[in-house]
C-alpha cells in the first residue's frame, strides 16, 4: 500500500474537525502535505469556507504525526503555503 493510500484511509478515521475535506495532497518519502477545507462555525463568519495546510509524517503502520499546520481564510493563502511546504519535502 502506498503512503498516499494509507494516509487517505487514516484521514477518513481522523479528519480535522475544522477542515475535513482534502483539496490537494503531496507525498514524498514518509511525509505528506495536505490542503483541506471546511465550513466556519463561528457566528460572524458562519458557513464561509476556511482552509488548512498540514504537513504530517508517517511514524508507523496507519499512524501519522503532525509536524506543522496552519489555518487560512483564503484559498490563495492556503495554496501558497501548500506549495511552500511541498517544496520542502
């Protein structure tokens, strides 16, 4: 099984509560960078899209550890950070 497939299966059981929908994924070696989205649940911004970018490392069978993560209000900001992290793996 590839790390991409393993991560997607792991993610289905461990989605981020704020940004559960994966938009983009980059995998190299044992590291994964994902850009995800979700709907805000705050009163002033209720139901607007928000984004998150996370770098994770596979640490065992079906186990991933978050190395860094950051929320974004815009898709453009999230995409820029995703591309920056993708270049580091």
